C-alpha cells in the first residue's frame, strides 16, 4: 500500500504470510506453512532458511537489529529460539526448559517469549512470559498470567491485565519486567497494542462488548502519551482482527481491519487515525467472500 496515493500492489505472488520486517525495512521474513523465507525488499527474491518453522504463532519471528533476528523453529520434538544473521545463517540456539515457546518479541537488545504447556491431544495452557538479554545466560519471568497482547519499545514493556471489574488495565514495566505503573483504562478489552517508533506513546484498540450477549459493540482507539500519562481518544472503528500501525516518523497512525459488508462479502480497510500529511487510503478495497484476517502489517519508510 502506497499511503501517498492509496495504490495497492501485490508484493509477492503465492501463498506467503508476512512475518516481520527488519528495522531499516530492507529485509522481509515470510512463511508458507513450515517454510521460512528471507527476502531483500528491493530484489524480491526469496531464500528459504528453514523448513521447520513454527507456523502456529502470530509473532513467531522478531528482529533484534538490522543484522540479527530470532525465529521459533521446531527441532527434535521441541520448539527452540533460533537466532539468524541477516543473510539467513544460524548463529545461536536457545533451548526453552519451561515449555513450548509460542510467541517471540524483541526490544532493547533483549528477547521475550511466551510459553505454553501443550500436552498431546489437549488444549495448550499459558504458563508465562520470560525475558533475557542476548548477552546473558539467565532469564527472568514477567508478572504476566494471561496470553494477551504484548509489545516492547526500546525501554519499556506494555501488556494488559484483567482488573477486578472484569475489564483490562494496562501494565507498564521496565525492560527487566519491573512494574512501573498499572494504568486504568475505560471499560473494555485490549485487542492490539503498538508502541510509537520513539517509545514516547503507545496506541491501543479496546473492544467494547455487550454484557448480555458478549457481542462486540464497537472498537475504541486510544493513545497514551508517556510524558504526562495523558489519554487521547481517536474515532471509533468497527471490524474484525484490528491492528494498529505507526508510520516510521511517528506522525501518522493507521488502523487496519476487516469490514463485513454483507453475509458473504468482506473488505480489508485502512483508516488513518492520526494524519499529519493528508494520506490517501480510499483505494484500499480488497474484498473476499470469506473473512480476510490481517496477519501482519508494517509501515516501511
């Protein structure tokens, strides 16, 4: 999607999922089933770097820097954190003793991962979240009891917790997991979190549900400013699987999701919540007879 004119063009033909993008936007990680591929964005050529990719996570890869990333790879009946250089060469492997890592994140030179206990033929149970600096041998556990949205900036972590009233508050913590503040939110459930590039703000989408039927009534969108803990509200939206995407300069905030036009017609939409440049998303009109679920969205330069 070109945000200056709204033009939408396919990046790659074929059944690939975008997994993540290097901080400088030069490299893409894509998957197709258990196959993980690395591509240079300008060249568009794919190189397969693993055929044992853990394909069941939304966040199964994370870039630590422009030169290094980590991915969840299945090996010897376990899932490991495997580190690669930007040319796809394995540099290190971490074995996780606490259970099966099911999501991985990176921030401030550290790596964080969610762990679930997955007995054969049974549903997985969330165990917790651990973090570790890449140059240290020991890991620490975060005070996090539910598999809810989680995001990292260069200096802080953020994740929701279930408050006594049955709705979510937001926890801010240091990179080492020390809780800085529990931030009360308007009544609702957090669906997505996104730190601004400079780490000075965090955007979130909040589901507001019917207490009777559980049906989602609307989605409220907020930005918390870290300098004064102010809460800014942006226009409400409605759709399936919403995601928030910041522009690299932090001046624009994009909401993406799926609208149900009719019972058998769905449309991927993008709406600019914070727009300083008059960007155009009118041409984003990708439709399908079945729901379109957004897997990943990244704003590249």
